[in-house]
């Protein structure tokens, strides 16, 4: 009975959201995993919880008008998707990238809702951004764009309403510009954004949190299988904040990180990147040019290549959504991959997940394995609320504890005696239980 209702809701979802493949993919993945929970609680159907989770609380779309250094006026589109506030104020990043559209932000907001639920921090899910491309723009142009973006966004956010953070192309610099404009417009200093500089309410460990948290989760996966990270070969995609800090933490734990990548190709270092080399990449100002550093790190630069063609024990896709397809998953299986954990949001296609599951390779979804970023944001919010900053070591310990708890929630949903655990299914079920309970407890409306 519940299966028929899930199918009806899925069809309803597809009919209401034509040409939004990323959003439909994200929702269908969760719905495919929660049938037993729907079967066990008829209130979920009676109160239309599935339909309510298929529709964001609100989508705010606005024009962003700004002027470049030559005095030319540009118009971009800005968004804030406040997806679900049942568990707390909306929380999710801001992304500046030409690919930003409603489908991608809805999928990210939906994923964020479930990710935040797994942290056990009282936060709802949201996402925002613009189709603005900061590549090639001066700092002054980026500042003017951020200020123009905040001229509208400030009406919809606040420390107890919606707390944005950074995402792709929105780092500490952009958060500083956004926060400065928010402070001027509201005439108040508050924790309305996270990812701020240490000097004005920010937190230690925030740049590292997602990548470090990913490795903490991987270590828990390995512990369950009586294995250690030391001497494991790790393939990582991406070369941004998450990828580089995951690489750093992995090497510090004795692993051999052999790949990084970008949209042009892949850097392969057979003997593994050194900790010093990774730190130099982290300290690079602007976009990391992997091709130019290949010789310095005794590696090879392969144009139009992906990390998954090389042998590895652990795969960490940390670039973008749907970057790892069925052929890539088959290559990982053939190359001896034993574990996969997502550092990006939904980087594996459905066919890739099916291939990994068929091979019984444990694969953790981003809503669980990359929850470290929002966990640290929650800790920054707590510091802002009580004006009591925590030390690096305190935050590291708390982040480790939160990630261990996220992993334990996955284990708690594992109802079988077999060794292989379907992390994706377990994470979806654990998060759905909490989100659905919040929705049901607060009634309709």
C-alpha cells in the first residue's frame, strides 16, 4: 500500500517539477529508501508528509544589478530556497556559479534538510546562490556583486530565521562582503551568516570542517570493518576546499592520496602527495592550477581524465553533483576500490550507486559523510549566540563527536547481520525519521 502511495507521490513530484532532474533525483532517492517507515506509520500518508517534503517552504527569486570596474551594468539572478524549517531555522550555503538554477538549489536544499537532521543540531534546510560567475572578476567587482546580492537577501535571513554560509565560489572573502553589507543594512551585529572571519565572530576549523569531517566518517567506516586508514590509497576528485582538506587529513593519518582533479583533467601522483605539497595547495591564492604543479610533485597531468581510472582503496568524490557515473563506478570496482564516501553533494549518479551496491562496496552519501561543514557552522552559531568562542582543539573534538554520531545513526538503521551496510539507505531513513517527526508534531499549515 505504501509503495503505491510513494509511486503516486513520485509521479506528482515529476509532474509539478518538469525539467528539474537534479531535484527529482534527490527526492526519489530518499523516497525509494523509506518505504518501511511509511508502512509503519500511517500518519505519514494521512498528513501528506511526502508531498510536504516534495515542496519547499518558499523560493525567493530576485534580480541582482551590479556594476563592473569599467562602469558596465550587469544583471544576474539571485535565489534563496528555504526548503524545510520543521527542525529549526533554515541553514545552508550560498553558491555563485553559472550552473545555478532552481532545480540545483532545490536539490541542495532538500539534501541539506536531511543532512542537518543527521547532525542532531536544531536546523532546517536551505540553499541559495546566483548564476554570477566570479572567475576573472576583480575583488572590487566581487565585493560590489556581494553587496548587491545582500541588498535583497537581507530581508529574508537572520540568526533565528535563516543563516546562510558559503558554498562553491563563496569563501571567507565573499562571506565577509556579504556580512558587512548585512550589518550596514540591519544596523546590528549578529550571527546571521556563518563562515565569517575569526576577527568578527567566525570560528576556528571552519575551512577544514567538511574535508576533515569526511575523513572522520571514513575512519568510522573502516573501523567497522576492522581496518585502518594508514597505508590506504585514496583517490580524490576536486581541488577546492573540501578536496584539499580531506587530502590533508588523510595524509596526516598515513594514507596515500594519489589524485586531485578539476574540470580540465586529473593530477595523478603514484607515490602520493606529501602533506607539505597539500598545504602549499591550500595556501594558494585563487584557483589551484593542478597542471602547473604536476612536475613539482612528481605527478602526471592527464587532460580530460578522472581520478576513478586509477587503482585505489578509497574513493572520495569531492567536486560536484553527478560527477561519478556508471562507467566510473565500474572502473572503481575493477580497480579494487573498497569504500566510497561523498565529499560533494550527490556526486554519484543513480546508476553509479547501483553498480557500487551490486559490488557491495560501502558508499556513504554526502548527507552523512560531508555533514562536518554544517556541524561546524552550528557550533559557530552557538559561539555567536553566547559570545563564547571555542578553541581549535575544542572544535575538533566536537566535530569528531558529531561525525561519529552521524555514523552511529547509520549503523542503528542497519537491520541485518551481514557485513555490508547500505549507508545511503540507512542515512536516508535516519534523517527521514527525524524530519517527519518534526513535521507531524507541528500539525498542518
